[in-house]
C-alpha cells in the first residue's frame, strides 16, 4: 500500500470513526438547557447519553458478525442511514423519554462506523502496524471531542439544542457519500464467514474463553469508562460547580482532548522503541496515580479548578496511550474473525461506558462524583491487567506481522 493510499484510508476511516464522538459529545454544552426545556433532572438527561452508549454497544454485537458474513461496506452504509433518520427525529422529540429512545437508535446506527472501521484496519494490518495506524486514526478521533462541544456551542449561538441534531443528520448524509465513494471492500468473499446465528454464538463463545483476549478487552473498556465518566460529568461540574459558560466549557473540554491526541501520537514514537504491552502497563500505572490525585483535589478543593483540570488531562493522556495498545494486542489474537472480535471489543468499551455515565449522575453532579468514577475506571483497568491478563502472559504475546493487501 502506497503512502498516498494509506493517507486516504486514514482520512476516510478517521471521518467515519469521528461521527461516534460527534454524536456523543456535540450536544454536551446543551445538557443544562435540555434539563430546563423538558423540566426534568440532570440524571434523566444524562440517561440520553447512556442510551447512545448502550446503542453503540448492542449495535456492534450485531454488526460485527454481519460484517464478517457480508463484507464491510453494506453494514456501514445501512448503519449511517439509520443514524441520519434517528438524528432527524431527535429534532422533534417532545420529551426526554423520546429523546433517550432516539439516542439509543442513533447509537445503533453509528455502531456500524466504529466496528467496520476497526475491522477494515485489522483486515489490512496487524500487531505493531495495527497499533500505529490506530494511533493515527485516534488523532482524527481525538480531534472530534475538541470540535464537538465547540461545534455544539457554535450551533447554540444561532439556535437551540435541537439544531445540534440537525447538524448531526447533515454530517451523517455527508458520510454516506464518503463511504460510498471512498471506501473499498476489504473482506474478500472467500474470507467471509458462514453459519448464521449458531456459528456467531459459537464464535463469541470461543472469544470469551480466551482469558487474555477478555482481559485486554476489559482493560480497554475500563479505560473508556474513565473517559466517558469525564464526558458525562464535565458539563455539569465545569458549568454549574465552577461557573464556566458554554463557550468556556467547550474550550476546557477541548483542551483535555489535546492530552488524549498528544498521547495517541506519541504512542507511535514509543512503539518504535517499546512493545505495546509495556506501554500499556506503564500508561495504566500513570493513569491510576493521576486518578487518585484527581479524587484528592476534588474532595479537598486544593489547587481549585487548575489542579482538577491538570489531573484530568493526565488521566486522558494515559487513556490515550492505553486505548490503541489494548485493542491491538487483543485483536492480534483473532485476525480470522476481525469483525466479530472488534464488535465484542467495542461492545464492552461502550457498554462499560454506558454504566459509567449514569453512575456519575447517581453519585451526584459534583466534582467528587465524577472524580470517583474516573479514578475507579483506571484503578480497575490496572487491576484487570495484573490479575486477569497477568504481566507474564502479556509479555509473551507477540504481535503478528503486518498484512497490507487490499481486496
């Protein structure tokens, strides 16, 4: 694959991957406004975020095996079309319950972009090459959390929160065109899996019996939980507890994503010197320490908002190092079923995130509640790495050589 082809692939897949974070994050500045508009509670509105994450989790479990059976393109385009329809209906949602249900459907649709993009990368690359390209994609994905609240804040300057969903529908239409024109089929017919529901259940069973794979999937999911706890709680903490307005919140939220982006790109350099398993272990250790510091700052208010933000940004940077390497190591074990393995990985990531988001709301909307869930995700990820995966088993996991054929 030439450098130009690889660049085009990164742009197309990055655009597809970005629609997930945009769908999750773009309406964050409007959460307090939605609470007021529907005369409901912050916990109820946070459940609309949970609905999206739940849809993403379930959708990936369905779309992953489908993409292994019929190819990558058709499930992707169908999922994007469903996302467009759901986004359009969110514009006219009459209450928070309907909005929450439509957000589930949004998640189901956008799940296709997440699982298919990951499967396409695994079709073409594996091992360290997979982690390197995934880090490049995370540069694009990392830009989405920066742009999403800023775009949402910009939309809110001209219209209300419903306009955010108009924008998401328009983005979905654009991506249908991009996927139709710019993404070739990467799964040749002879590599597609057959056997229907029974074979799919059997394949999921075999994946779940692989202790190292399951452990690495849980590590990726718990790191994602820390990220989504921040996503769910930050708008209330920063706007209500610390008095930031919508634009200031968008800037603070975007600044945090810079740490995530910087870490994913630095990961490419680290991979030239260290194996991904070593980077993963170190990043989880740093993330755990930063998470515990975050809890201390939130509980005591020592250092005020700057100390809170800095510790948050270190956690995000640690997650930025963990998130490319844990999936790369996990998927290197099951390249023969990349779609299904990617689906299980994505389902766990977003499923755990779906639990983390309302947990912040249950504990409260203050900084301590958010900090406890953020830190808990990093502590649990490190514990799973040490107890379930075990460093000795991880040290023996050798990435497979890169595969670069395009079908």
